């Protein structure tokens, strides 16, 4: 709606009223509150869950490592013990790579383009028209 009003405002300037500019400013100001604030809440919950998971895995690693050292001291080494330790270490690496934001950068940039394109496209068309008519 904002984009079309800007385009039509080139022909009918009476459409670009102070109320229109107020609504446009309100729209731009509401974006962080309406979209980013809920994302921040999800981010904090995801980060907390990741920390808890990493702590649990680290505790398991410590337990397996301690058991492995004890068996080495007693000369009862079993290759199975080392493979369990490696498995816990791999799980830790996988958990460490887990994201803490609900959207990756690609999706967030696409969303930003979708939000601002209706506003910026008419301005770009107007700029292009001015460059062509020179």
C-alpha cells in the first residue's frame, strides 16, 4: 500500500498527506518491535537450551574420560572406551554448531527485502525514470 501510494503520489500529489507519512514512519518504527522482539525471545531460549545441552555433553565427556583414565591406570584398556569418548566428542561438536537464532542470515535478509521493497521500489523507479529522461 505504501509503495503504490508513493507511485500514485507522483501523479496525484494530494495522496501524499501528512497522515500518509505518519503511517509510513509508524510502519518503519513498528518493524523492530513486531518482528525482532519475538525473535530475540526465541534467540535467548535457543541459546539457553544450547548451553544446557553443551554442559550435559561436557559432563558426560568428563565422566567417560575419567573412566578411561582409570582403566588405563589399571591396565584394562578397551578400544570400546576410546570409541565412546570419541562419540561424545563428536556429539559435542555437533551441538556446538547448532544455531541460536531461529532464522539464518539468508532468510532474515530475504524478509528484510520483503518488508522494505514495497517502500523502496517506487523510489527506485522514480530515480530510474529521472536518470532515463535526462
